[in-house]
C-alpha cells in the first residue's frame, strides 16, 4: 500500500506523545508499505532535525503558518471555530496536498490530530480511505480544563477560555469526525466520548504504545527520594499537573521524607519554571536521553487532573519498571491496569502523598509494582503489537 501521513509538525525527533505516536506508525508501517509524509515544520532547525525520517518515508515539509498573539486572540473571540481548527490553515499546505494527490495514487491518507482534520476532509473522495487519527477527544480535555480552572479565582481567565473552546470543539469534532471515512482514537474512553457527540462517528481504537526494547529496566540508581515527572512542559494538562503536585502534594510528602521533584521535558512554560526551588523542585527541561532520568528516580508521579487518551509517559515509566503513583485520570485508557498491582492510584493530595511515602519506605512493594507494570507494558503496549492494529483497519 502507498500511505500518506499529514502531520502538524515533523514526527522526528520523537520527543513527546504526538511525535512518538506518528514516528512509530511511520517506522512500523514502512517495513511493509510505501510511506509518504507531508508535514508542517516550524523552523529550518526542525526541518534539519527531521532528516532521519528519510529512512522510513518520503518527507515533504511546509513552513508552518505564523499566528501572532493578537491575531489568535481576535480569532478566539470572533471565530465560530475552535483554536485548534485554525492552527493548520495554510494555502501552501493545501496546494502541496492537491499537487501530490494529482500526481500520485495513494491507498490511504491519514491526518494526525484534529489540527489536520481539514486536510483529511480535503483528501476524502480522492483516495480510497481518508482517516483522522485523534490524539484526544479534545472537547473532553477542554471541558475538564474548564471545570478545573473555574474553581480557582486566579485561573478564571483560563477557565473562561476553556469553556468557550469546549463548546466550539464539541461542534467541530462532531463535524469533522463525521466527514472522514474513519476515525482512530487511542482509548475506549475517547471512543465513547466521540460517540456521545454522534453515534454515527465510526471510531476504532489503536492505542498509544511504547518501545519496550528502548525503555528497558536496568542499572536503576535512585538518587535519594527523587520523584520524577516527564512530559511536554508547555502542554496545559502537564502544567496543571505539576502545579497541583508542587503546591498540594509535595509539601505533605516532605513532612515525612526529604523528597524532591525533577521535572523533565521540553519547553517548560514560565508557570513551570517559577516552581523551581533548590533541593525541592528541579526544572530540567529537555534532555538528550530521558532514560537517564528514569533510572535516577525512586518514584514516578502522574498527577494528571486534565486530559484524555493513553499517556506515553506512563507507558514509558511502566516499561522501565518504575514504581508509579498516579491519579485515576492519569491511567485512563490503560486496559488491564489494576490499582495495587501495577501502580498506586490516588486522587486527593493526602492520598497521593501517602502513596508516595509508602513506596519510598517499602522498596519491595515498589519493586513488585515496577515488575508487574513492565510486564503489562510488554504484553499489551509494545508498538510491535499496536502497528498491526492500524494495518487491520486499513484492510477493512
């Protein structure tokens, strides 16, 4: 088959959930199919960094459109479309896609994330199968953000933004998911959320995964009571998670243990950098190899209160056999996971802090949880088992 991926940014380097998912699909499918990728690129540096993708696909890059803060604010207030629908509007991309579809015959066009949904619709009818791969049920993410932020006076502005985006996204997702041939989602929860918008939405679950060979346990060397959180640190759910953890949970842990938090991930927002405290919170930013951070950690924390889908960071921690404490929301979509067997779940500051202290003081329990989590990641979430699910969807 000849398959064309449409991506909102280059799928390489595979740092972060979206790039990792796209990269693993392209890499895995390339062994049996001819893969093309038409992608936006934010900069010449990003374009150069994406060069290794040429080992797996024919890559074409289009300069990403620029939106000033003023323009974005005006559009947010005046447009009936959600902000995510406006990010990838580009006549240059439209023209490049039209030329490519006129010149080449593709069996599948797959648009990655809701930003690219308009381009999947553009291709529909010109290829046998036009697919939208939804990273999240986005209206659910904004609904959760609104309900979280509207409870806090200092976050009222963010809550009002999310409230407006929630309503716009619900309408937009209904429209675009009904306008492509198939929709791919990462979890059964996201599938149910989209079907609540419209029972006619044809969604199939192809979950996120993990490279269990790359993220393999070994040479674990916890540095004291080191707690670890990883992720893209300008992503709003991650910002909320770290802020809540530092303000509400970590002080309770430190009453019993000299614990400190390492925050590792690209583009830490000002709200994240402001949390840094010597010996208490270390904001590291992006690192060359995140596995070193996993090996230094005693406990991995997933204090998510906003979001959806299946979080790759959780699967990576599981694959590294790290003991994990998570909110219930942080483990959504992970089939087969059981509290007390694969990780500890807690949804209040006191319970979350208590679970961390338990793992810091009972290292045999921490070892058992890590081993069971590794087995779950290996048996159900290795990318080698997930890519064939996508191929089956192509075959009908």
